[in-house]
């Protein structure tokens, strides 16, 4: 079961990725995590990537693909994997297809969690975080008992900079620019599966299962 997962900020991608990992027993593979672990482990690719990042450059597709190849060769990927945050461009998608073909693998589903921009903005811009204990709340979905005050420790609730409305809109613009071409790419290969990111978490999980295993989710 080899999957790619797309989703705008606030669509619940992390929650659904964790569900897929637990339900199907396959690892979630994030290129960001792979880069960090390669740098920490001081592998040849890691050292090369670190030198580029330290100089303020972008790590090349060649290096990222090398990391992906190494990770997909590990034992825990034998039954499948879920790629998160990769590919980000059409050339990366093309290179991934070639790489997987050489490894005797292929992508079976590209899951795209869809959420209207207005809903994303409402979800993210309504989040508040305690300035002391870090406990989260939401002005609409999980409001504090006393406005602006943490239920747990009584400290002031703050809005993180990346949850401010304009920042969220900017993040959505970047996401749309990056993923629109990729969605069209995978749509043309009949691999894209549109799933609504609104509604109850369980309902979203049932939609995912209906694509992956023909409705086994109804029996869980």
C-alpha cells in the first residue's frame, strides 16, 4: 500500500496520516524528518545537505531522491509507505515514478484532503495557545471558560504568529501554487482521490478506507 498524502494547513493531515499508519501498519515518510536524521547521523547525503542548508541554499532534488530511495529500501517499507511533503514539484513527481519503477514499486493512491479556504482560516486563526503551559484551545470549537485565560493554569492565551489570518492566507496561497500542478498530474494518471476534510474525523477515516481497501473501514 504505497500512498502520497496532500492537504492544506489545518485540514487534519497529521491526524489522518497517523490513522493510516496505525490502521495499515505502514510508516509515514516525511522528507523533512529524513533530512534531519541524515544530518544528525552524518551520512554522506546528510553532510552534503547540511553544507547546502548552512549556506542558505535549497537541497537539490537529487539529494532528496537519494534520501527517499534509501528510506524506501528499509524493511519497514516492504508492506508500503505514506509519503508526506513529497513530491512538491512535477520534476520530483516524475523522478519518483522512475525511482519506484526501478525498485519494483508504484504509487497506488494519492489522497488529497480537501477543505475550503474559509474553513481553513476559521480553524487556524481561531486557535489560541497558553503562554505558560502550551495548552491549546479554540475560540469557536473549544473555547476557554474565561475568555483569553488558560483553563489549566490561568495564564494568558495568545495567538501564534503563524495562526494569524494573513499568515494563514499566505500559507494557503503557497500550498495552492505548489499542489495544483501535482493534483492535475496525478489526476491524469487516475491516482488522485479527493476526500473532504470537513466533518467528523471518523467519517473522514471511512472515506480513506473506502478508497484504500474497498470499505473495510465500515467494519472497524
